[in-house]
C-alpha cells in the first residue's frame, strides 16, 4: 500500500515537472518571437526616422524676414 502511494506521488511529481518544462519551453519560444518582432519594428522605425529626416532637410526653407 505504501509503495502504491509513493508510486502515485512520484508519478504526480513527474507530470508536474513535465508540465513545467513545457511551459518554460513555450515561454522561451514566445520570447524569441517577441525579440524577432522587436528587431523588425526597430528596423522599420529607423527607416521611417531616416526618411522623415531626409524629407525635413530637403523641404526646410530659410526663414522669411
């Protein structure tokens, strides 16, 4: 009877650990996805900032007096 209880306890612990490992892997995968999106968004932001700066420099007129 005690062996069965110990077996059930170990089985429950193993299932819990397996679930935790899966959640950890999913969290790492999600972090990788978000990091990739951040890199992409920064690249787009830099392009927009550069093109906006170029347009501002080209269209800036000297002040009227």
